[in-house]
């Protein structure tokens, strides 16, 4: 097969675009898709300082590399989750990427470690709070990314969520008609109430394109799935969507882009009517750490309290 642009030997087909690309033009295709997501959704400009949430996986490393190649000022933040074996391996991939790509481009890696900085790991947090591991992990990551972005004066936190991730989350939200979750499922969540802006510049690239980008660009990444992800419903949704995509190329993109095009304006109108009625919960500073929360003490500080308590005292779960 031949590259759609130069007619040279193709290395990959992108069926939803009905196109084959050689290595060089595939890289350009990926850069173009990221640029288009940034501009279509007005995510940020070259004047903004970005903090990329890096896990050592393909999406976050590809995102960091692409942002640096496109001329954005982007530092990374890696959070050591203390997941046996997996977290140490992931840190190794990030460190090698930093040495090879980020440092030469003038970018810096920030690091936080749950165990050494806060005295717990994901498994302990899950056991102490009664949450599922991914829920305790997500709560910790959200808090630490927000805090690092605000402390470091970054304009936005960028995450590597790709088209497959977003389509799977939307599929789950649609199955249960969780409109409150859909309301927040956006490529951009604006800053406000003490929270930094959150952006997802990879939403126009599939998981397969993201992996192929890393291979073509010589980015070595953590291939193994997190051991805590076993049984995660989003993995099943991805498998179902992949079956659909196999028989109808472009179905995933149409599902997700159709949601952004057709449903989000309706949800936005509803949200603004709700805030007119002053129904949104009041946000104020956490009594312990000062982070924004709709409780007296934020979820992260309550999690810290729980992990410091003996296991027998664990009762109600933490939310909000
Ligand atoms: S799979 Fe769950 S526990 Fe593992 S990194 Fe993701 S959110 Fe955290
Ligand atoms: Zn080509
Ligand atoms: Zn707090």
C-alpha cells in the first residue's frame, strides 16, 4: 500500500480516514490532529504554560512529545502510585523519555510520590476508604495535578485521553444516562472556583494511532496495563466499540463527535439555567489544605485522615 501523501511505502492504515501513511506523513497526520483539537476547542495558545500528566504510557508520552514538537511550553508531572512493580517500571519509561526528549527540549519533570510524600499507596487508600482502587487513585491524581498546576503557575493540565478513552467513557455514561457525568465530559474544562483548566488534546487520535505514533517516533512506553485495571468496565466498553469499529470504520469518532456536536449544547444550556437558579453547590477552601471543595474538608484530606486511621475504623466512603 502507498502513502496517501507521497506515494511512498505505507507503514499504517487509518481506516476511518480511508488513508495509508508512510512514517513521516503519519507523524504529520498525528500532529495535525492534535493541532486541530487544540484550535477547534480553544484549549490553549503558545503563550500558555502547560503541565502534562505523564504516566509512562503511550498516550501521555506521545502527547508530551507532540506538544514540545509543536512549540508549546510543556512540563510533565509523574505521580508514583506505589503499585507493585508497575509504578517503578512506569517511572523508568518516564525517566528515559525525559532524558531523551524532554530535557533537550528545555522541559522539566515534576514528581510526586504517594508513599514518600503522603505515606500511602493506591492499595492502602482503597482498603482504608472502601473505594475501588481506581476511584482512590483517580481522587489522588486529580487533587495532586490540580495542586501542582496551581502551585507552579501553569495555565492548564493536559491529559492523554484519546478517542477510544472518551468514546468508552461516553458509552458507559450513555448506558446509565448519567447526564451529570456527560456534562463534565468535555475536551476542555475551564478554570474557575480555584481549579485549573483541564484539556485533552489527543481526542482526535485513536489508541492504535497513539501507539503507532510512539513506535514510529522511537518513544519507548509502558505496554503493560495497570494490574488494578482488571475488571474495569471501560475495558469491556472499548472491546465492544472496537468490534463496532471493525465493521463500521469511523463509528467511534462519529459517536463521540456527535455527542460534542449535538448533545453538549443542550447540556450547556441546562447547566447555565441551573446556575441561574443558584442550584450549584457553593465552593470554598478546604479547612486543611485550602483546595477548593464543596465540603468543609476536601476528599483528598479526608482520604489522608482515613489512611492514617486503623483499618477497623473504616466506615462510610468518601465522596464530593
Ligand atoms: S488503572 Fe486504576 S489504579 Fe491503575 S493507574 Fe489507572 S486509575 Fe490508577
Ligand atoms: Zn508519505
Ligand atoms: Zn484538603
